[in-house]
C-alpha cells in the first residue's frame, strides 16, 4: 500500500453528521438575514494581495504573518481571503453598487484562510457567516446588525455569549489619541513586554490586547479613546447604545476592545463565549467608514460582522439532527434494471427512495431497509412487487406498474 495522505494541518473535512449541524447554522442565518432585507453575495476564494494589504492593514497580524499568498505565475501576488469585508467592498466598487438605494445590505457564508497556529476552535481554513451594510452611517444600521448577530447566537443556543461594545472614533480623533497613548507607553516602556515595546509606534492600541502582567498594569491606567470621542462620534455611539437597550440586547462597555483589523471606525463589537476556552470570540465586527474609499471607491460608510461557523457549533453544542429515513427501499434478487426504473419513478413522484446497491441477500436487504428506518420494503418479482409496510407489519402483492401510485396515495 502507498503511504497515506492526511488533510493539511489546521484544516478539517466536513463529514455528513457535521454538515447536518452546520446546515442548521446556515439556515437560521439565511432566514434572519432575509427577514431583515440582506441579500446573498459570494466573492472569490482568492483576491489580489494588495486588497488585504491596503484594506485589512499592513500592521495587522493577518497581513504580517497569516496570509496564504502565492504568485499566479504571471508575477501577480494573490492571497486566499483571510476575511470577507475587504472583498465585499471591492465587489461593491467594482459593480457600481453605490448607485443602488442605500444601504446595500449583503450577507455571505463561506471558507476563509489564515495561517495561524492551530488549536481548539482555531483553524487555517474556517467558515464564516457574515453581513455587511454599505452606504449608511445611521446608528440604526449598527444596532440592526448587532441585534441580528445576537439573535442568531440566541436562536442557535449560544446562551452564554456576552457582547462587548466600544467606539473607536474617527481617524483624526484616533490619530491624536494614538500619539497620546504612544507617548504614555514610551514613558512606561520599562514595564512593557518586548513585543508591545517594539510595536509602540506601529500600533500602540494593540497593547490593550497583551496578556503579560507588566503591560496589563500599565494599560489599566492608560488614557482611553472612549473618553475622548468628539461630539458627533459620542452622539452616534449614544444612539447605538440606546437602540440596543430598546431591543433588549445586553452589552458590556469595553474601552479595551481591540479588533485585529485596521479598517474600523466608530462602533466595534464582539461576542465571546466562555465555553470556547482560549479562542472565545464567536463573532465580531464594526463600522469601517473609510474602507471603500481606501480601496478606490467613493467615500462610503459601512458596517458589518462575521462569526465563525465552527465556533458557533462548538459554543451552541448543537445536536446532530437525525437523517430523514427513506419512504421506500427497493429490493431485488438480480432484477437490477426493474428496481432501478422503480427507484427513478418513485423519486420523480416525490418519494424518498433507495434501491439495493450492494448485492445483499434478500434477508440482508430487509435488514438494511430496517436500519435506514424505511417505511416500505418492496421486493421486485417480475411484473409484480411484494410490498411490506415495515411499520404496520403487513404485506401485499401488487403490480409493479401500480407501486408508485399506491405509495403516493398512502
Ligand atoms: P474577525 O474577528 O477576524 O473579523 O473574524 C470573525 C470571526 O471569525 C471570529 O469571531 C471567529 O469566530 C472566526 N475566526 C476568525 N479566525 C478564525 C480561525 N483561525 N479559526 C476559526 N474561526 C476563526 C473579521 O473577519 C471581519 N471581516 C468581521 C467584519 C465584518 N467586520 C466588519 N464586517
């Protein structure tokens, strides 16, 4: 035998049982989105590397070390998409969607790729369900999207998912805050971890994310952006919060909430579940009012979120739904063509029908039909069929040509 080949590290196969669980997540999401006026969009699995470098941000972990990038053979660098927001914005610009009535509300469900160190709940290929609303900065869009994610998680049974909420202000406020924060970090650099120290000027905000006690102590007294919002951002944030309260969505104000992507402005949020362990983020997102312009489109406000399907399944502890049993199992003792025709006719009539495909004895075929939970077991015998109702335990012989009508009427 040749040596075996395993799936690449950090990837997984979706086997039928798992597919059934994921189908519940996808169906619930689709129903919620469509009810709220979101339409499906899907973008390619790979994009120009430049899209993520510019969109997600050069200083982020994603762009610095987690992208699967490759040369397309013609000297152009392509990247397996690590996230969906920059691609949706690219599609929005490319298809002139700014000409559509605002906001343009879109959702997607598909695989994403990040070269992270695999661990429980963290994969190199994972699936996200996500939504983006482009063309409006109305705080009700922020609230609507947060409520949608809260509802999705609640409906699926992620009861312990907690919502953290913050505002990252506008780029000007943030730039001056970054300078203040960087100055504060330089003043205390002796207590900071080497990684944080080395990134003070590149991205001082990431210091809020650090785990080491020294940095944490410094950050506890650091200036907070949320206390420095300008009046327009403060009012926008207050309105988002009051709409969430109106919707009965509980949240925790968290001034230290840092998202791993650079495009955010104003509202940011994340749902975390304790049942997930280290990778507690189930889903998150925020506003990105400068992103469309950054990738070559007209100035366009936008907001969205994405949630990991694997993490939702883990946090919700979804049960595997039982498969639908067949209505009819067609058995035969060599009359393959007649059984095959019957199976096709039964399916045409809308019945769930299976036929013997593994050369079992008639006794073995009945066992198989029982294992599958089939209602009827039909043995093809020339022009007639011996039909057994496996639930009622009755048996009759009828014309083969009459079988399907007889079962449809049953
Ligand atoms: P993100 O926080 O990077 O945001 O990812 C969103 C969700 O994807 C996470 O909360 C997590 O559930 C899942 N996820 C991320 N990385 C992994 C991984 N390696 N393995 C398993 N699951 C993972 C974004 O991607 C933004 N595009 C969200 C957004 C949309 N912001 C605005 N619009």
